[in-house]
C-alpha cells in the first residue's frame, strides 16, 4: 500500500508539474516527490528498525532510487516521445507512458530497500 500511495503521489505530482515544465523534467521532479513520500512511509509502516541510522537509510534509499529514477525516466520519456507517437498513440500518451514507467522498478526497488536501505540483523 505504501508503494502504491507513493506511486500515486509520483503520478499526481507529475501532472501538476507538467503544467509548469516540460514532461521529461516533470517526470524527474515527480519521481523525487514520490521517493520522499515512500521513504517516510516505508520507514514508519513497512520495514522494522534497521541496522542503519536514519541518515544512512536515506543515503541507501537515495542510491536505490537513483537507479529506479533512471528506469522510470527512460521508459516514460521513451514511450511518450518516441514509441507512442511512432505507433500513432496520442490520447493520454504522457499519462500512459508515466504509469508504465512508474511500474517498471517496483519490484527491484523493494528488493534493494529490503537488502540495503532497511537491512535488519
């Protein structure tokens, strides 16, 4: 549920940011908005206390999410700006591309956070 809520924050904030900035930039800024949401909620609700301090957890969380952010950006921008126009999809192309992009790293991010960010004894 935490991951789903953070993804919703990511998606919703991207729509808001797209009013003021280019899609590709909005995807990055929205990702980090969702990331901060995910960190706070994961720390509170998902993972038991870890071996690391909160600062170290946030450092590892950021590293895992940097890899995920790259995946989200490549998939979202690649689909919205290149693949979808090429196949003729124009209606809601950015929204569809962004939902797919957000979905790509869900499992790998969870594993990264479990093994590194919130590592337990």
